[in-house]
C-alpha cells in the first residue's frame, strides 16, 4: 500500500490562518509525541514569563522527539496546543511558523487552560506525525 498524506481545506469552509482543516493519512507509520513543555535537557524551565522563549524551547523539544524516529516537522500532521494565555497566540504562531511546513501546515487546535502541570509553564504542545513507508 502506498503512503500518502493529503492536506485539505474544503472550499465550503473558511480558509484557516496557519493550519489545515483536514489531513488524511494512508499507510506508513503514525507517531504520537507527548505534550512538550519549556524544559531543557537538565529539566530546567526555560524562559520564565516569556511566551516566545518558552514556545521556542517547546518546538526544539518537539524537533528532538521527531528526530528520534527519523522524522521532521514536514511529517507533523496535527498539533494540540495548550496555553495559559490565549492572548499570546500571535507570539506562538510567530515561533511555530519557523518550524512547521507553512505551505501545508498541520491540523491544529489551540486551547487556553487555567494551568499546566507545573507553575511557570505557559505552553504545552503535543504532536502527531505521519511517516511514509
């Protein structure tokens, strides 16, 4: 079976800013990456109080996780984003666009939450990637 990934924005829906409404994957491997937060390799919080810095660390952690399965952000088909301040979504998008495939961006959900697992965390992102056979 041939592997394919199709990014689809139906013409009967609004055009989304920076994400895709539907991503269809057939064949290949599916990778699920647990929510990543702004911790460096030693477990130290990076960028306390700074959404840009925390988001960059989160995407760097996702990059390392993807590399562990020989994947890259080009393979990411879905992002779930949890933030304690949805008003900083523009900062998040600015950093995100330096990592994801902006021509075919992944499906995405962003949700504001009251708190994350540890004080000081402003953002957590989990990812799903599709690796062709």
